[in-house]
């Protein structure tokens, strides 16, 4: 019975010694080993052997971690109070400095971020603060990264979550934005009306030009048609004159016939309303031969002779 108790005690001692002397570190972990409270070494992930009751181990997580900085009131350069908060993403790069150079990293980086937020936003006006988030993020990350370097950490990025101005400022900004949008709408409407009028004027101008060109083309066509008509008439008259001339010559007319035709033409000239008639210079010679022409008629042609003498009388009156 005593032998069994001794065996159990020995097994418990071995188990306790094994638990104290063997540690397992995961891939994202590193650790520092202390011997009698003094730094001994830094160990990597995997199986770690320690001297029981003499050495102790302190693990450090190497994964990226987040610190949520509480909201705080910050005064801008133009004396406007805004509420700002942010989040910080960091990772441990040196386990020794992370363990021995800072007591409470979370509290330290939170206070450091709040202090630097006051400094950065205090140099900016409200409008710049609201529109310069990226600049604030970059500047704050650089400051925190430099300050936490001795703590064995690296600040990966900083993101501003909220920048909240006072309610009256928000209302004023809302009214300003509404007025600006109404102004833009009015400008766009005026610009649209202007473009519409310009397009309308250009359309009217183009229509007038096309109408004028159409009228000019129509006038040209009408003129060409009239020209063609006059040319055709002139050519017809010329052909008719030639035909008459050829017919006269082919008919071999006598002087008597020519004289009669001449007198008929003069009768038509004298038939107008004019009080003065100009006769050709050779009219006297023609009239002198008319008496001989009258003798050509015989007694049977008394009527023709009378008509002929009547024409001679009219011509004499015209000459007087």
C-alpha cells in the first residue's frame, strides 16, 4: 500500500515537472524567458523547454491588434468644438521591448493618440478638419509610430471614425449646402436655357439659309427656264424669218407686190394713236410709182382699184 502511494506521488511530481518545463508557442507567438526574474532569452514559436521553478516565460502575441480610442472634444483653430474618435491598428515587432519598456501598452497608446489628435486638429480650421481625414490619419500614424518604436511595436494605420461638429454648426452647414445646391441648380438651369436659345437661334439661322438657298435655286431655275424659252422663241423667229425669206425669193415677187406689202405695213403703222409719224426717206419715190401701179388694174377690178386709191390717199395724208 505504501509502495503504491509513493508511485502515485512520483507520477504527480513528474507530471508537474513536465508541465513546468515544457511550453508550446503557436505560430503567431513569441516569448521571453526569465531566470530568477532576469531576462534570459527570446524564444520562437514551437516547443520550449524550461528549467522548472527556475525559469518562467512571458508570451507576446505578434498578430495585428486594434485599439479603440474613446471620443474626446477637440477645439479647432477657429475655436469650434468637435468630437473626434479613432481606431489604431498596431503589431508587436520586438517582444523584449514590448514586455520591458511599457507597463500598459493599451492605455499608453490611447493617451498618446488623444494628445496628438488635439495637436493636429488644433492647427486646422473646421472646414479643413472635415475634409482632411486622410491627412490627419497619415500624420497621426507617423507620430504614433515614431513614439511607439521604443515599445517594440509598429503602428500599421490609423483611421478617424467620427468628426462631429456642434448641432448649430451642422444646421448652418446644412443650410449652406442646400443654398449651394440651389445655386448650382439655378446656374445649370440658366446654362440649359442659354444653350437651348443658342441651338434655337442656330436652327432658325440654318433654316433661313436653307430657305434663301432654295429661293435662289428656284429663281435660278426660273431664269434658266425663261432664258431657254426666249432662246427657243428667238430661234423659232429666226427660222421663221429664214423660211419667209426663202419663200419670198423662191416665189420671185414683183416690185408691185412688194410695194403693196409696204403700203399695208405703213397702214398698220398709221393706225395708232400717235400724232406724229416718221416715214422713211424713200417714201416719196414709192408714192411716185404708186400711180403707175394703179394703172395695172383693169375695169373689172374697180373695187380693188378703189381700195388701192384709198390707201394712196391715206398715205398722202400721212405725208402731209
